[in-house]
C-alpha cells in the first residue's frame, strides 16, 4: 500500500490541490447563498484535473501515433464546462441570474486544469484573484447598488 502512495504521489498532489482550490472558491459562493457551492466547485476543479491527467497519460502512451492529439481532451473541458455553466444561467422577472456562478465554474475548471498540468503557482494565483473578485468586488458593488436602487425608485415616482 505504501508503494501505491509513493508511486502516485504526483497524481494525488495534483488532484488534492485542484480539489482544495475549488473548495475555496465554492466556500465563498456558499457564504453568499448561491446554488453552486463547495461540492460543485470542488468537483469541477478536480474533474478538470482528472481529464488533464488522462490527456497526459494518453500522450505518453499513444503520443507517437500520427493524428493523435491528446490536447483535444483538455480543450473539450472548456466546452463541457460551458454547457454546465449555461445551465446555471436563468432569466427571471426581467433579470439575468447566475452569470457570476457560470463564470466561477468556468474559471474553476481552468484552475483545475492548471493543477492537473502541475502548474500549481498559476492555479494558486488564479484562485487568489478569483476570491478577490468575488469578495472585494461584492464589497465595492454594495454602495453602487444602493445608489442605483435609489435612482430607480426616484425614476418610478
């Protein structure tokens, strides 16, 4: 069993980093009461990392075959996440909802891909920037929304 952990330590590290970074982004989404929370973001990040690891393994195994492009797997992660993210966007009462969630899932997949490729610095920096966007921008948006809401109320009178 010890041999298993030693032999697969790089894979485990990549998956765990993707999982943890996805959970951090999902924790912020959970704190602001959004539907896609820790589990969803962790699964998206780790799933993207798994597909990248598959892509790397297939490149090592079949890379010499003409016409084989393991990069297609990684590129199709973006398409799949786009489909998943589109499902989180809804239009209700003349308002578009879920765009931040969709964007968060999309960038979380990118963070998972970076982790899967072993680009840990990129994944960590991107996570910090995503959290900055989600947390700091929320703080900056509150006073702007108040002004906008007051303006809308006075326009309706």
